[in-house]
C-alpha cells in the first residue's frame, strides 16, 4: 500500500509538473472554491485580530527607528518642492490613474484571496475569479500599491496567482528616472527583497529610484506585463554591489504578506 | 485505531477542514512574520493515533487535496506528507507514548522535516534564484508553532476518535468497577 502511494505520487508529479490546471484540479476547485470563499470571509475578523497583534509588536520595535527617521526627514523638507515636482513628472511618465496603480487601457477584474500556499518555497495564492470572469493565464495582478504577480493557472471560478516573490518569477522592468532596463528576480524567504539585475546600461542607480514594468518580455520571462505598472523602489544600491554583482535591491510596493483584494488586468495581450 | 465507517467519515471531515483552514486562515495570519503550517502536524497526529498505514494514507489524501486546491503539480505535497504520516505511525507502533510532550515534539520535528521535504521536492525541479537564510528562520518558527498546534491537535483528535482507539478501549475494559458505599 505504501509503495503504491509513493509510486502514485511520483507518477502524478511527473505527469503534472509544468502544466497549468488539469481536469481533476478544475473539478476539485469548482467544488471547494465557494466553500473557501465563505470560510475566507467568515475568518477574516479572526485573521485581522491575529495580524493586528503581530503588527503591534512589530510597530513597537520600529517606533524608535521611525522617530530618528522623522528627525532626518524634517531636515529634508526644504527639498520637498523638488520632490513634488518629481512626483508629478513620474505620474505623467507612468500614466497612472487616480488610484496610482492601473494603466487606463486595461480591463479590470476584482477578486478576493481565498487561499495561500503554506510553505516558504511556493509563493502562490488563489483568488475567487477565473476564466468565466475573463481572466487568462499571464494576466498581471495588482493591488492598490503596485504589481503583485501574474495569473499562473485558471479554472472556471478561481485562478492561481504566482507572486512576484515566487522563485520562478521574472519581471522585465525599467528604472525611472534613470531609464535603465533590467530584470527583477525574488529572493526565496524574503518577500520584501527583490534583486534587480542589470541587463543593459552603464548608469549608476541610487536609493529611492522607482522601478516599473518595462512591457517587454523574452524567453526567460513568461509574464507579459504591460508597461509602467509600479513594482517597487530601490532600497540598497551600493556602488560595490553594482560594480561587482551588477545588482541592486528593490523593495516591492505591494505588501505581499498582507493581500486581500486584488485586481487582475485582463485587457492586455497575452500572446 | 479501529476504522469503522463513522470514524473514517470523521477523519475525512478533519482532513478537509484542515486543508481548508490552512489555506483560508493559517496561511493568511502571521506571528513573528511567519504563518503556521498545520498540515504536517495534522498528519503526524493521525499517524500517531491510527498507525503507519492510516498516517500514510492521510498524508497522501491531504497532500493531494492541497495540491489540487493550489493548482500545484500533483503529488509533491503528497510525497512529503506520506513520509511524515508513515514515520509518525511507525513510531507509534514501535514505542509507547507515555509523556504528553511526545506528540507535540514529534509534530515539531516532523514539521521541520516536512518543510525541508517541500524544499527538496522544489529543488528537484530547480530553484533558479537566491535563497535567503531567512528560510531557515521561517522553518524554525514554523517548528515552534507546530509544537503548540500539535499539542492542541493531539488532544482534540484523541477526543474525536476515542471510540476507535485500541488503548482507550483496553483501559475502559480493565477499569475496576466503582463500588458504591465502600
């Protein structure tokens, strides 16, 4: 019996690895998605309570650090007008709508998170919208802050989102205002740390520069993200790292560990 | 464990509920920036109560359902959880559990091994990016969570399947009758 189970598991793994959804998964998700959806909403208050406790402990630790930062920021108020002008320039550059995240030409389908992968190795989640809502594989997924991931598999009423922190994720990006084209990869185990590897250009990047999707793709990149979706901000850009490893570190705008309502941009071409 | 249809039905409900709660609740909460993983602990408890075969079958079924609902390659989670369930059941068949700490400790140890197993399965197909040292921290914190989750799960599951437990039935049969007025 044990041998049968192990052989069965290996056979299933071999047959289904690298595929999207199969008939069994579509059937099972069709049955359980409504139940998951109800459970997800019913358990939200309890989840929020526990996460609030965690965030409160976290906030206490950050309090002193933030006070120091506030003092430093006060000194930078003089440069505020410059920052405002830069902000206007970036908004125009990114063609953001009022929410600041979504290109206007994209169709939008809103979905709720109904399930998250429990291990640190997979960075995927399930949302309660699927092909019946117009969602397709490789559609970009955003929240109010920026890019979250892309649709990786679709069933009738649910979809799997591969987060930008999943180890298979690759995003073609552009750094603004530097204009440098690059590729962003995740670091497994650190959802707030993306690695931006240089592809072209010899410009030096600086902390605080913005990273947006470039709109291009290649053989290495499955996703077809439309251009100018905000991805994150450069947080570490030491000259040493840039020269030795051709890398800088990016913090994603979207809080990947705290996702609830997401938007799928269904208007783009996926071919 | 004596597997009557009623007990099997209870185990199926527990398995379904476990997977659904993992996806909709436990994976979406964070303590110390880490989400608890209850499924390895659940499989360990089922193995400890039901033996190696029950553990292995539970591991397969729970892993299969998890892979189906997350639209992951089927068999990956099953493979890891079969090993966990079988090992826990084998432990139960070879050793008597005298201390209340044994079940939670086994849940913690096997959760750590399961997390390593999930990583090994993924590594088998290639991880083409940096892996942070924080992965180790996450695994260790999950292990600590599993200790407490295992404690509660073992007590709850023992109560749920008590009529089917062989050692409980033996205790009930050998208990001396109460003599009133003695």
